[in-house]
C-alpha cells in the first residue's frame, strides 16, 4: 500500500483481490488489481493488472502511480486469463512498469478560472 500525499489517496497493489464476494477459496476467483482508496477509506475503484502484480508507488508532485506489471511465469489457467491484461498494459507479455496519472486541480487554478488571478509584482 502507498499513501500519495499529492492527491490524498491510498493505492494498493492487490494480487489476490476477490472477483466475487469474499471469501475467495480458489485462485480462479482472485485477480490482480490496483486499488484506489480515498482519504476516508472509501474504495474508489479497482484497475485490473497483470497476474501477480503487487508492487505500487507514487510520485506526490506529479500524482503519478507506478505499478510493476509482471511477466507471466507459467501458463496456468489463472495466468491464461490475466495475460491479456498484462499485454494490454505493457503492449506485450514481457512485463513493464505501468504509470497512471491522477490529474488534480491545483488550488491556484480555481482562482484563475473565476478571474481571481493575483500578481505579486
């Protein structure tokens, strides 16, 4: 889990997220996702990731979120269902670091939109 102070959200690298209501007794009922949670602990969304992905980090200045997308190491029933996700993120099944960006309006942007721009000259 990573807290990004730039947007006030938590990000989770969850490689065994339940596809169905918990409990998830089998691997077929689990999937890797990037979880996005707001500052009040409310789940905002889950974004599918490649099989086994679980690492996440964030850059608070640019509000970019980084997720390691793993190369599928075996062609099991589980990997076969999630390989397409990794290929869609990376463009191949070689693995990559997926980069997401959360665009947050800067506090000064509100003033400029309403004609309240102030120069310090």
